[in-house]
C-alpha cells in the first residue's frame, strides 16, 4: 500500500498538459486556463482620471481662484481649459489637458459672481490629489495574470477594465465517465423509487462528477456519460472508445477485488499506474496513464467516490489542463467530536455540517457506519480531510473544505 501523496507523484510524472489553444473574447473565457501570460495592452487609465466628484484644476496654479467653465462626465471628453479655469468632474471622468488634481465636492468653496461660478482654493494642492494618473492601474506590458491561471469572473472584470479584448486559452479537457454495474439504471425518466423497488440502483455518480467539474474544473467538459453492465467485453469496448476520444476517463464501480469487477484490468499495460492506496473511504481506487490519457478507476459507492474525486482526481485533472492548482476554499471551525473510526496511517475524509454556536463556527461530523450510507451526503456543508498522521480531537480547530 502507498499513500495518496506518493501515488499522485507516480502518476503525475507520466502526465502532460493537453495540447492546443484558442483565442476567445475576454467575456467568453470564464473557467478557461490561460495558455500564456496576459500583459496590459497599454497604460490605464490613458489620461488622468477623477477619483471623486469635485472640481479639476492645475495643481501648479493653486492657491488661487478658478473660474468654473463646465463639466466632464465619464465617457465624454471635455475641452481644453485656459489658465485659471476649473471644471466640474464626476468620479471616473477623464481630466482634459494638463489638469492634474481634484478638489472633492464636499471640500470645495464655490461662489457665484456676475453670472459666473468661481472656485476658491486657499491652500496649495499637491499634484495627483484625488486623481489616478496615467498608468496608475496598469502600465503597458505589465504582467496582469500568469499562464495556467483558471480565469474567474473577477479576472475578466479586471482584464476588461484595462482594455484586454482577447485572451489565449488552452482547449478544454475532454472527460468521459463510465458507471459500471449491472444493477445500475441511468434512466432519468424513471423515478428513483421505482428503480429501487425493482432491486436496481439509480446511477448517481455521474451527477457527482458533474458537480465536481462545475465546482473545481470548469475548464473540463463532460463529453460522454454511459452506464455499462458487468460484461468484460462491453467494458473493454466502451473504455477503448472513451480513451480514443477523451483526455480523461473516469469509471465508477468495478474497482474492487470481487469476481465481477473487470475495470481493474484497464490499468494493466498502462504507462504507469497506482492502486491499493492508504485512503478511507476509497481504498480500491486506481489511477493510470495510458497513451498520455488519464484513467481514474474509482469506487462505486458515492462517499468513496467523493473522496477519490476530491483528493485524487482534483490535482491530476488540473495537471492535464495545464492549470495552476489551488486549494479548495475552506474555513476554520471547532471540531464538535473526535473523528469516529479514525485509522492512523490512512488519509480519511469526513462529511461535516457547519453551524454557529456561542459565537464560534462549529463542525459536526455526519456519521453513520458504512461507506454505502449515501444519505450522509444530505445536509453536508464541508469536508474534513485528514492526512495519514493527523488525529484532531474534540475542541480542536480544523480546516474544512467548503462544498456548498
């Protein structure tokens, strides 16, 4: 048996990022992986820009009295001003000519005289007071984002705000999922209760995978999802087809040592593979790389599958995508009880429910004995992931990964 970290290192040594990229509008690139650096196309702002509503003037002419000659709004260009003149501006407006300072409206002393308005400035105003000078937000050629970044909505807002129109991104990672088991039904037109009453099992792990891809790997697309009976020839045929057209093949079920578990044979003859991992639940999981494609043979029980998806597939699919891996969003909470059935030497995962008690965030483990008790997923807010030697106790502060 080997630990998760060692197993991931073995498999990752055989993986290479997908090849191919495309250029997209910045508005269409959310969730995609940058194929290279993004740098500012120019100075932004290109002209001095007002930080506040107020009156713009030349700082070198202060102190003194300035004749207010008009206004400038965002999206418009004001005319050049003569000596001793000021202009009313609103936040975000470009300052005309060589104006380089703004007196905020609440600090301004404006009087009317002879049908004209005058701004009285009693002190010296420093250059760029309440003004963003050219290039303050970004200089031409400045690095904005590194290659490998998974673009977020906030990234896109930032890029668009400095005039980035297009970004070059890696192509999507193609994923196929095979759910293996003669007892499974993937018929979404049938009620789950009807399938159960006939002795079957509603196939749900593909939904679990879809949730994972949406939450953590938006750069991937699920190109095919199939339910396959426990037939060696059909499993082999479906797997061969999937590996020829996908970058990642995920199978659920058929990963254990039972007599009808055939998918374990898929890893034989691969470029590199690992199995028999020290993890609970999910010990039957196997990972392999075949012809540069990632194969993840994961347990069929959803709780074991969840552990394998979040601890095994997560870092590897980022590597396939050429994406920078970032930790799951998490929070710190006080553990309400000792982790049940903790087995030192194994990486373990617990579902937890979060609550606020006495001003503290508290994590309560959702526990029922058995990996197959899928109902434990109901109401789960986060995951408590423990490495091999971790053994937190009741009252300890722990980091949990948010899943809602």
